[in-house]
């Protein structure tokens, strides 16, 4: 098969992707490729190739199996074994850093324009630490036969995305301003969560860790989406745990406070307490309200429920059970009922208040939420398309 021309995108709900001379961004919702499925969700072997001008570094799904160069073009062959194939293809002027984390190969594709920031802020170390943390507490990377590819993409698609062995994060995360102090004392950089800069850095790491967490939860274990039950809960919760480990509870505390704030603001909203009035709202506004509610459930309520589960069971037992669930449900569907019964907890148990909910809100959180929401939207749109 070969493809050419403009992408025809049937609905304008979210970003369809693009092909330009400088870079390529194609996700499953670009519908750029026939998406094979097996009725019984059995593993099927898929092989393909992508041809692009040879000044672009192309990131292919699965494993790269061959390269052919001719007439200024490069063809990359790839193969992948999967039980549902909705691949992403990305290309750009990338530098690649390869690293090994435990038994997992990690490839980090980033723009050379952002090398100084990436090196100063030790992004590579964070990637390694995030993967190490997830492997230690949940289990080994689900696609042991493929490298985990982490790809910087253009600002046209803010936020991030996770698909079969590829995680993308938008360039704004690696393109922050560095002040003089940071350039001179990079070895002693520790983010101060009370400053806007420190908070922005924590949010950036949070986003990176969020997309990487989806490799375990969402792409690895297929969480049967039934709001608020969703892979987003895990993808919000695991970064919070990582940030606590890496930067301390004083820094990470703003994250559950933000979830709580989000849930509180929904629960205090007029239409939440008067749902019968929703029908008087114009269609567009009602959809807006429903979208906001859904996001609050996925990105606020669900991670708070996981936090509650951890408080009830204790961190060690909670992580031990999560590891068992991961091992049992890897590449399979996981329903909320199955999750609860594996934890030996009930729905009511998880709906209680967490300790985080009792903490009082500070000025800094509001700032964080403003920016976080922007990323949440991009994330949310991705989810809603699937
Ligand atoms: Zn997500």
C-alpha cells in the first residue's frame, strides 16, 4: 500500500496529525493506516515500511527490521506483534539517545535545538528513573521485545500521547527558558514547588511520567474505560508516586491537592447540584459541561480513589497487589469490578475521603491547575477519540 496527498479527517474533534517537510505526526486518529483487529483480540503479526526524505529521522512502531536508502529517501521496515494495532508514526530532525534501563531499551528522540535544556535539566536521568520506578513497583516494561521510544513532537499537538511502545511529549516540555542561575548550577537544581518555575518543571516531569505510565496502564493492561474508571487514574497516580519518591512529599503534595480542588469545584458547581437544569442549557454549553465533568472524573476523581486504596491497604500491599494485577491482566482487559476484587476492596471503600482532601489549598495550586488544565485537555481529547 502507499499513501499520498492530504489527510482527510472526517470530524474536527481533535488534532488529526500532519505531514510537513520538517516533521510528521500521525496518530491512530489520523486514520493513516488500515487498523487490523482480531475479533478475539489474539496477537497478530504486522509488518510494514515507511519511506520519507532522508533528512528526517522516522520513528516506527514495534521493532525496526531494516533500512533501505536510495535517491535521497530512506525506507524503514518494521514489525510488531499486537492484539490491536493503532500505531503512531513520527518524524523530524531528531537526535537519538539510547539507554538501557534494567532489561528495557529506551530511545529518546529530541530536537537538537533543545539539547541544552534537556542536558541541564537531566531529562534523560528522569526518563531512566521513571522507568526504573515503574519496573520496580509494577513490573517489567510490557513490550520487552521492543524499545520504549520517547519522542518530542511539535507544539501543534500540546500535551502528550501513548501508543504501542511510543510515548510522545510536546516540545514545550523541553523548550522552557533557562535563567542564568540554572545554567551555572545545573548540578544543584532542585525544583522549588512554591515558585512558578519549579512548579512548571514538576508539571513537565508529571506529564512525561503520565505518558510513560500509560505504557503499563492503558497500552499494557487495557483498562476497560467506564468513567471514572480509566487508565487515566493510573497515569495520574503513578507520576504522583514517582514525584514523591524523587522530590519528596513536600513537592508532590500539590498534585493530589489539585485533584481534590478539581473535584470540589465540580461538586460545588450549579449544574452538578441541579442536574435537572442541564436540559435548559444550549447544546454546545451542555457538551462543554459534560466534557469538563468527564475530565474531572478521569483526572481527579479516579486518582483520588487510587490514593484512597493505598491509604487503606498501605503502600507496600497496594503496590504488591498492583503488580499482581499487572502480571495477570497484561495485554488483557481489566474492569473496575476485577480491579476491586483483586484489591479485596469495595466501591464504597474507595469513595471515602483521602487525607489529601483534608489539606488546605494554597495560592500556588491555582496557578498549577491553570496550566495543568491545558495539558489535561490535550490528553482528554486523545482519550475521548479512542
Ligand atoms: Zn493520559
